[in-house]
C-alpha cells in the first residue's frame, strides 16, 4: 500500500495534576519565579468569576458565562501576545482580556446589557466579545491577512470552544490561513461540552487539533490546565507566525467546571463523578502545589492575595453598579446613519413605553 501522507499531533504537558513535573521545563520557566505573577493573575480571574456569578444570582447582572477551570488557558494566551497583536475572543476569555488591559467593570457592563462594555480599555484593535459561534475566527483571519499584506510583524489570535471547531467559520479561517500562510493562531479551548453536547457527539476527529492539518497549519494539543504547557504551546505558535512560517491550531484540553452560563443547569446532562474528576485536574491546584513545593508560595501569601483580589474586584463591581444607565433609545441610535422608517417607529414606541412605565 502506498501512503500519500502521514501526520502526528504532539501533546504538551509539563506539570501533572498533582503539580509534579512530568517533563523537563522550558527554559523560560527554569526559574519558577516567572510563574508567580501569572498564578496570581489566575487567582484574580477566579475571584472575579465567583463575584460575577453572585451578582447575577442577586439580579444585578444579566446572563453570565463563567470561566471557572479555564484560567490557565486564558491567562496563558493573553500573556503570550504583544499589545500590537489582535485578539478575537468568544465570550468567556476574561483572563486573556485582563492580561491585555480590559477592565473587569467593562466585562460586567457588557453582561449587564450595556454595549459600552465592548468599548473596552484594552488595545483598541482587539475585537469585541462574539456570541455567534466561531465567527470571530474569520475576523481574526482577515486581520492576519491585513498584517501580511502590510508587511507588519503582528499576529491575530482567535479563541473558540470544542463545538466551535465544527463550524464552517472555523474551517474557512484555517483554510485561509493555510492558503495564504497567515500569522493566525486558532485556539480551540476544549472544555468537553458544547453547552449540553459532549465533545464525543459533535465530531469524529480523534483530536480537535488535527482539524488544522487539512488547511496545512501547524497543529498541537496542549494540557490546558498546565500553565507552563499553555505558554510553551503559544510560544511556538507565536514564533512561527512572526517568522513567516504561517498559522497554527492549538487544542487546549481543559474542563468547564461551572454551567455553560448562569442560564444553564449542567446537572441535567453530565454526572457528578465526571465533574469531581475534573476538579482533581483543575489548573489552580496544580500550579499552587508546584509553587509551594518550590517554596515560592504558602497559605499566608494566598490569604493576603485573596483579600487584595476581593477588594480590587469589589472596586470594579462598584464602578459597574454606579455607571449611569443609558436611555432606552440608545439601542436604536447607533445602528444606522439614516435609520429606516420601521426602526424609527420602534424607537418612538420604546420611548413612549419607557415614559409610561416611569
């Protein structure tokens, strides 16, 4: 039998679930002190996430998408980018966005129903949150094409979930990246579930990373709960993109420890044993154990940092709650330069209803 082509997908992992190294660490983390600021950022993201959920439960925030369990993947992606690069997120990558300068109050504003939250303080060339699944991958591919045509040493990064990797938009983006050798990194955050659809039910692919092979991209699978592996995987992809070697698809293996959003109840479709097993692999426990073994972290430091994180998040919550609400007509005023008659009629009806209800 003649073989036309053969492929392999490398898997990256440096810290096991117990925080013990399972491979020689990359040079960038030979000194474990380099991990401390990133670990502290992961703790901050988890503090923010818990308080955001509490806000929603008390009626002070709209539907919210938790990032619980994704902290290593998100922070690692954000930490691997330069300010001049472009990030096209989906709707729960707060850790990456915080690393790029987005303020927590802006995340809350967005989930509170105010689109001004999308006008965030991070790099002005980043894309807003994208709820339609994987359309942001095409946006990032377009940005990457622009960088190449302009001969700019910049790259575009897009994130999507395991379900998003089955969308036409994802395939079109990776095909464009391969055909034009674009500086594009497609990050598939495989958290096991596309809302209530398990990964096993939405694709027959052995890995999600291998989907990039069809487009001629570099493909890699990474333990997304291992911050060191996330950083190393991103380092390789970034180096390839900046040197003109083209794009990458990286599959980050993690788990969604919370419901899909606060409007979901994951107990209806997944068992307690599965979630319990996932908690044993989660990213914060793993990195905490490693840093503690390196005598760089202890309970006293964590308590002090947790208190500091709580205060900082509370400041952001207060800023969000104190933001004046926009008038009802604002939802119409920024859609068209010359609004059509039917929209103007809806605008007038909304204003009248608002006045009637006080």
